[in-house]
C-alpha cells in the first residue's frame, strides 16, 4: 500500500510548502500530493484553498493576485511555492500526485500550462493529475493522451464515476475515507481501477485500508 504525503509532510510542517515537501522526501516518501491554483499572471502556485484566509490569514483570492503578491504572504513561517519550485525539489525522487483544483472555466488555460511544465521537465510519466473538476480532466486528456489521470469521486454517484473514469482512461479512482467501503473497492477493482483513499491518519484506519487492499492512502503522517 503506497503512502502518499498529503500536501507534503503536513503533520510536521506547514502544508504545501517547500519545507513540507523537503521533509516528506527526507522521511522517505515515495509519493507526494499537492494542490495547484493559478495566479492572476498565469503562474502555477501550490496552495490548497482558492483564497488566503486559512493559511495566509488575510483576504484575497489566488486568481486576483500576482505571483509577486502571493510570494510575500506568510504561510506558517514559509511562503507559497511555485509548482516549478516543488518540481525542482522533488526531481523525480517521488511520484507526484497533482490535484488541479479548478479548470479553465475558472483559471483560463491552466490545464495547458500544467502539461507544458510537466513535459518540459519530462515529468509526465511520474505525475498523476487528479481533480474534482471532472471537465478539467477531460480537457487534460484531450490535450495530452499520455497524461496519467486520477478521478476524484467527490459527490458523484459511483456508477457515473466509474463510467467517466473509464471514458477518461483514468488509472485510479480516489475516494474519501468514508467512501472506501468493501463493495466500492471491489467494484473499482473489477473495472480495472486502482483505489487511492484520503485522508488516512489513524492507526485503525490504516489497518482497515490495508485489509481492504486499497492501492494507496494519502496521509499527513
């Protein structure tokens, strides 16, 4: 069962910061997860929320601020990194699980920018792109047939999720801990999908996921 460092080693360092990703690598993580938004000037930035209230303790939406403005925001003693900076740090040492928070309907051209960066860095094979914005995944697939995709189920009915994931050629369906029931795991496996589960931090939940035979879990530990 693959352990995926959720937002880096976010149980020990500020989430989605270079410090968190560096620590995850030092702790031996074979996979790291991060979240990507797009700044006003088109820069790809790594942060979970679409605004700064929770992690930056100030107002402002990511889409309304430039990279210069975002780079000056304190997030737990660190700063918001560019996606490119995180890739510089990882350099293929761990599989990258990239959650695209919102697609082109909100961030114009974000799918193409992400793919261009991955191809420039020759990281297409070591990156799994996921999203709750399923239309964004279809855009990614249309732009790059070789992209690796993961379908974040969210509130989508299982039958619809399985159908869309198959249409996308996704390799995994990502489920919440609550959704990870035996029947659901069996159905995903029967259709040929891996299952990755978020967010697993308690020992009993690790044990339950191992018994179910899921392929990986996202964890803050």
